[in-house]
C-alpha cells in the first residue's frame, strides 16, 4: 500500500505538520503524518473511528505530545520530537464534541471564559464583554447572552461553543465531530450556519468527521486517514473522481470490485474489455465501478440483468439486480417514477470513463 511521501506545498502555510508519530503502548496512533493547511482554509480530517484523526487534532492543540515529527504554526515551531509549547500558548481554539459548556455560567460568561492569556492583554473587563457580545452576534445568539446552557437547544449550544472557540481569535480552530450530537434536520442547518460563520471570520479550520458527505460539503480539502496515516489529500472532487486506492474509492460510496489480469492493455469484465493504459501485461489489477458508471440500456444489450427487488426511498428507488458475470447483486438508484419492476429483464452498459483501475493490494 502506498502513502503520500510529502504534503502538497502551501506558501505560506498557517499549519505545517511533518513526520508526526505517536504510540499509546503497543498501539500506533499516528504514523509519519505530514500535512499543510493554508490561511483561511477549511480542511476535513476524515476517516473511520479509531483511525487517528482525533488524536492528530489533540496533538496540534498540544493535548497530546507526538514522539516524532514537528508542528509549526505560522512558521513557529510548537512541537518537536517529544517536546512542545503548552496548549494555552499556541493560539489554537478547540471545540469538543460535547461542547463542554459550564451550566452555572450564562451564555455570555461561557464565551468570555474562552478569552484568556494573550487574547486579554491590554483589554478591560468592558472590552472583554464587548468582544464576547460581538462573537455571539456573529453566531446569531446575542439575544441569548443572559440565558443558561440548560435552556438552549442542541443547535444553540453548538453555536455558543463555536463563539467561545472563536473569541480569542485563534490562529487555527479545531472542531472535533461538532455536529454528531444533533439530529439530521438540525445538523444540516447548523452545519450550513457554522460554515458561513467560519468563512466570514477567515478562521483556518480543521474539522474531524467520519461522514464523507459532511467532509465533501464543508471543507476546501479533505485528508482521508486510515490506521494512523493520511492516505490521500485533495479537494472533494479529487478524492471522489480520482481516488488513489480502492480504500479511498469505497470510502466515498459503494463500489463494485472486479479482480482481473491485464491482457493486451485491458481488463476483462462482464461488460467487455476496459482499457488499462500504462499497466504491465499480466499485472494483477482491481477494477472499481461506482453504481453511476452502470447505465440501463436496451433489453438486448450484451449484459443482461433481472430486477430481483425494488425498494421505495421517497424521491428515488433502489433496484437490486442479478447480473450475468457478477456473483453479488448490483444495487442501482433510480428516480421514484422509474418504470422498472421486480422480475423484469433489463440491459446494462458501462461508462468506461467512470472506472478506477488499481494495482491489486494485499492490505
């Protein structure tokens, strides 16, 4: 399995990580992580639970100390090979999954609690109150300044936590699964509101998430992690349309895999040969097909399938197909008014521009 050796160059980077490694006993949490984030950029750290993304966030904040590697903020070294600057001296804001609001403090007092150290130097109490009020206005909660956390909705609590994290004007804002405690309807609205606030503030932001849809819709770039490593960094379209490995392809949506051998510059599939340019004769290859690469065709098309099941999903329906040459069923989404029904025989064709070909992996 290959891994990117160097992060994409950003000049000047707001945050630069190089060769970050960290173990907890025998468990390797982070392994040779390198990454750069530009000023004002929003980057998503994406991956399954336990892949190391929250640990990496805590290392940037100074709550965990990497054993190897360096971390620079605005060109200043804040961590190197087991030694680091204290968290409160890094100018980093951290927003936790549970928001961590103090129930005995008002909303305004919670936001003012986020002002500390250098952010308060030279400021009077009145100026601190004004700054907290400005942050609450920014998130649309100035009218709840005197309320207590127990009276807030989940979305309001999230916005108070965001205002508190933004209050000191951090160089980098770290968000650890900030929307996971919200129901779906609230989550979509709060996520959009949060993105608007971050764009307006110009804050450099790292968002930890396990949700590919959230990462695609929220971030300028995505760093996909697996087993403590970054496996690919790029924009959403980069990772979706040009995945570096089968793991990346599968992470962003269902894929059908075909194991094949390169013969005469192509791989054999039930749809016919698919070109494999640049691949050696006899090479073991994996062909990944997204469902949208499979098209319905005339019933007498070379590949025929039978609709085994149809499931109504509201605006769409999911068809389960038994297709010749495929040991497992194919699942294709169609509009809700699509006329195909169970038991019907259909023809299928392949959009070869939507196929991904990889060297077969043992990992």
